[in-house]
C-alpha cells in the first residue's frame, strides 16, 4: 500500500511538472510576440481555433492527436511534447533527489526560467529581460533556501562572467548579446563566482561543439550568429546541481 501511495504521489508530481511545461510552451510562443500569456484562451497558431481542455492535456493530447491540430490538421511541433515531458521529469527528479522541498521547488523554477530563456533565444536570438529579471528574483530568494553560497561570492559573481562577456561583446561584434550579459549577472548571483565560471565553461564547451558541428554541416557560415543562450542555460543548471562537486573534482588534481 505504501508503495502504491508513493507511486501515486510520483505520478502527481510529474503531472504538475508537465502541466507547468504546457504553460511554458504558451509563454515561449507568446512572449516574443508580445501577446498576453496570462489571460486569453489557447488557440491553434495555424487556424486560430480556440482549444478546449481535451486539446490541452499535457503529453496525452499531443500523442492522441498524433501531433496535429484537431481542427485544421496543422502539425504541432514535437518540441511541445518534449518540453512537457522534460518539465514533468525535471519536477519528479528534483522532488525525489533534493531533500528540502523549498529547494526542490526553487530549482524547478530556475529550470523552467532557463528552459524558456533557451527556447526563446533559439527561436528569436534574443533573451527576454523579463526572464532574466525572473532568474534574478529567484537568485535573491536562494540566499535563504540555498544553494549555500557566501554572499561575498555572490556579489563577485554579479561581475565575474558578465563583465568579461560584455567586453568581448564590445570587441567582437555579434559574439554575444546584451541578453547573455544580463543572464550571467543573474546567474552569477545565484551560483557565486566559482559556480558562474563553471557555468560559463560548460556553456563554452557546448557552444564550441554545437558551432563545430554546424560549421562541419555548413548550415551556418563563420560569420553567422548563433544563440549562445541555450548553451549558457545548460551550463547554469548543471552548475547549480553539481558545480560544487565539479570544482572539488577539478581541485583534487592540484
Ligand atoms: Zn488548427
């Protein structure tokens, strides 16, 4: 009986995560288009038909409709399903592995904000100020909830990565955007300066691999811009979860 109860709770937590992921999909679509993402009915972007609750069940609606609009048959991006499933999985994993409920919720909120930043940057090559501010607010809340980072480290973190990025942005036109700089100000306060460096390092590796692959496939020329936000977002979240251990591991070589 106890096992069944735990399973029901796990499914419930996953469902909440997936539902928040569904809302995130709406936000990622509407925010760059300056549409109201809090009010207003959901509608199909192709035929503008209003969607009813049975069209909006996270994960299941996409699968039952085979990734197409019920009304006009337009394709619904596979990404909607991936975002809902990954928010469900992230919610469940954080719930299972982080002992403090408050910290699990905070980390999940950080995950959602970073995912929205990454998706919007991939779509539009811009990072919304609102989402950077949201990350900054979560960073301030984290002073009380954790990760445990000294305030001095957080304050240095405001500038440790953002200032070098800003200088590179001025020197190399199009290398980074101001959105990346603001993102690393917020992330620096969240992670502290050591964690922010880890995040940047991971971001640069992912960006380098992605850029190399894209170049090899000749999808992008050497001068084309590509969104660095998703790389930084992954780096920030990995650093949030495992930055301490990665720094200890690195220092163990000296
Ligand atoms: Zn439609």
